[in-house]
């Protein structure tokens, strides 16, 4: 802001202090955006008369055919109007009358025009924005009615009318009168509002930064964490970000959006409270977590656990060095790795990747390279059963004596079991194998139901796979674990 370089006078301080006591935000206008992020020039050349506020378009911001939707300037205009009305009549009446210059110089930008008055062209832009706001209706199912204590479906206008009372001239001010829309007026009267820090707002220059700040200030005022499941929906319908890169969707849109939010966080450093934005990149539409921090510095952290799991697969299956430059990850690999994350969580997923690759290399197809992460699914259940078995063994207390021999026999048993199961599975017809697996699943589910025990999803898979392997080995006449150990000791 150009004014930031000017020396603030005593009169400027008085103007700012005058607004500080009455500055507030109306919460519906934070949750439901009412203006675009574009400027007046773009609004005139490419007028936009409707934008959706939800993915399905059931909620929207709609202007009449006379003009475009309000532009970025409208956000400061409406905030200034709220403060001016509060100062003049405490929102005791819907109607407020004022010189346009007072709105601009004392409520929108107090202290900015101490040396030079606001230009006639700028005053005209402000009046134009008031008219655009008056021309616009909010159609939303998320309008909160504090008296009803719930969200409601709403079709309303922020401003009911704007009337020019005095045209103004070289030696006289242009005076206008407006009437607030009933629903916004009622919401302010019901105190569905939040105090704002004027000095902070005056430091914010860019429209996106202002909108982002108002949202952060609202969300983190009473809680330390706010989750956003879709960065693309957040950008499109909460911030009204628009453009070709966002329209492309996928990781292109997500990366662009996160880049813009990072820029905003950098601009918003040291403005009252610190925020950490954690970007979870395990899906193409990134998820965001905003946390309130002690201090004023903002942070942005990226987490891509699906990429970590896929890169572990690349290291294990392709002998990729740990310090090698990250490769572009196919979306199909990301989708499969994302499923593993949901089913097993990161630590177990990485263990299973290593185990699956090891099982593949021991199999008859071991010389063939696994090019896609999805190829691990053939070994997934077996690897999961191995992990479950290892967890059970860790719980058993073994004496120190004979531990070395126990390790050897365990390795021998694992090799024997894998060989026998693979041989039977490969020689068995598909329908017979499907029936065997279905029978094993039914047996396990009945046993768990009878025991009134709720097993985690990963544990259920492991138990069923173990039962399948037991049946396969029994059909082959192979030794069970107890007899294998007895024979090992005898040898």
C-alpha cells in the first residue's frame, strides 16, 4: 500500500482510533464470499453475472443483467460501510446517509489520504461497487441465523438500495443514502459478528490476502486447527479464485492454489497471529490443515506420504539410490499407494512394500521387474499375513538361549511355507481357489463374531490370509509349523 511509506500524522492516528472501536466483520460475509477477486477493468471488459458457491451449483452469487458482480474493491467497501453505520447509528436503523468521501477516507482507508485527497475517479469506483453490491443477491443454504441457532436457505441482498441525495460539486460533497438488506441487518443486530483489528487490515494490500486473512481470523479465533478436505473447493467456492489453471483440476490446479496460498501467508507474516499450513499431497486434490501458532510467523509444510511409499517401492524394486532425484509418479501408482495408506498407515505400508518386493524376488517370476506399484497387490495379502505373524511372535517371550537357532528355523519355515503355498496356488484352478478363500473368510468372520471381538481391517485381512495358507498347505499334505519345527530339531 502506498500509504505505508507515508509518515503517520496525529490526525491519521485519530482516524484509525476512531474506526478501531467499531470495526467488525459479519460472519456470514466471511463464510459466503460476496465479491470476485478481479478489478474494475476486467469487470467492465468481461462482466461476470453469476458464480457458483458450491460444486453442484445449488448455491450462487447472482447479479442482475445491468452490471457485473462486485469486484475485489467491494470487500473493503462493505467493511467500511459496516463500520460507518456502527459509528453513526449503532445499527439501530437500516438506513444510513453519508458523504462518499467520508466513507473512503475515514472508514475504508483511514490515514491513507492525509496528504492528498481521494480522487474523483476513485470515489466513482467506490460508488460503482456499492451499486454492484446492491445489484447482487446471495443464494445459499449456509446462511446462519443466530436467532434460530442454525443454518438456513437464503436468497438475500446485502444492500437494498443506494440513493444519491446530493450530486456534489467542486465545493460540495457527494452525499448518498443506502438501506441495508433485512437479513444482513438482522444478523448484525443479533451480534453474529467478530471484532477486527483495523491496523492489521490496513497493512494488507492484495485482495486474496484480505479474503484469506478474514477466513483465517474467523476460523482460528476460537480453535487451534481447521481442516480443509479439498483445496480446490476451498479456492473456488470460499475464496472465489478463478482461472484456467484452476479449471484444469488435478495436481496442476492444486499446486497452483497452494502456491498462491503460500504467497499470501508470506505476505501475512507478522500481522497478529501465526499460522501453519500443512499441505497433504497424497491425493490430486490436496488437503490442507491450518493451525494457529504462538508468535506471529507463518509456516507452510508439505507432506506427500503416497510419494514416500511409491519411492520406497522404486528403491526396492528398481534399485533406485536413496539420494536420486525424485521421479514423476504416475497417478495410478499414487491411487494404489493412497489405498495402502488408508488401509495400513505409513509405517506398515512401507514394511509391506519391502516384504512384497522380497517375496516377488523369491518367486518364479523373480527375474521380471515390477514396473507398477499395483503389481504388489499379488503379494499384498501374503506380506500382511507375514507381518501379523511377526507381531504375534514378538509378543512371545523367548529365552536368550537358542535365539540364533530359532531365527534360522523361522527363516527356514518361512521359505518352506512360501514355496508350498505358491506351488499349490499356481496349480489350483481359479474357481477352486476362490471357493477356498471364501470359505476361509466365512470361517474367520464367524469365529470373530462368536468371540464378540471387533478386529481392525488390516488384522482381518491377515487372519483370513493365514487361514487360506493353512488350507492350501493342508491340501498339499505339507507339514504344519509345529511338525516342521519338530523335524528341524530332530535333524
